[in-house]
């Protein structure tokens, strides 16, 4: 499993699926206002830079295979978790259900994904990667492997594992500490009667 797929599988899943990742606590941070803090880039900024550069490379490489990055992520998720609905996929990929429906519809038109009604809930459609989709996904994986090799350089495997676990922990911690939105108060106009 590539680092990208591990991140997709272990990080983007919502907590109801489970990640088994403990949050990182007590991380060493330079004190606010110190000269050391001014010289050290924020972790969030570094993650942002890596994400932007990784996304640009993915977009470029995957386009050669006729697949967008959201389509690749969706195919990867379905390979790992067959039978997800559009709503479930949307939560895992962090897009709206409408956006995910467009992604799935495009994959379905190209016969990379097929949908079938859920036997218990006929209105829910379950998605699966087709044989053709798996072939495209294999070619995409080769490209993603090359990108990850470039990104990770000569890091030893144990360091790659530390990076993988840290990234999963970051995502888990951010999700766990994000309070749910507060309910909106009823307006005086058109509220309950």
C-alpha cells in the first residue's frame, strides 16, 4: 500500500469507521514571541505546501490516465471499501454529496464504477469499482508510487512509518477537537408557532 493510499484509507475515513490512531500530544513547539519561533515554519504551513505540491503532481500525472484526483481517491476508497453510497463517499472524501454524485456519475458513464440498489434501502445506490476501473486504478497507482518516491526521497522505511502515523494522528486530532456546529436559533420571523 502506498503512502497516499494509506493516508486515504487511514486518514480520510470519518470516526464512525474507525482509525485506531492516537492523537499526538505534548508536541514541542517554540514559545510564542521567541526568536526560535520566528525562524521555524509552522507545521500547518509545511503541510499546506506539501499538499499543494502533491495535488499539482497528482492532477498532472492522473490526467494522463483520464482520471481526476477526486476520481482517483474515490476509486481507491471503493477498492478498499466496496459498496459505499455517494453520501458515505462524500463524507470520506470531504466533499458535498452533490459533488460526489458528479464524480460517481462521471466514473459510471466511463464504466469505471457501477452502482446497484441496496437490498434493504432501494433508494440508496451502492458503488463498486469495475474490472475496467481496477485496470485504470492500477496504472494510476504506478504514477502515484513514482510521485511518492520523489516526495519521500531517501527516507528510511521506519521514518516513512513515523510520517504516516503522524499524518494520521494529525487528521484524527483535528477531527476530534473540532466541535460540532451550534444549532441556529429560531428566527423571530417564520419561526415555530
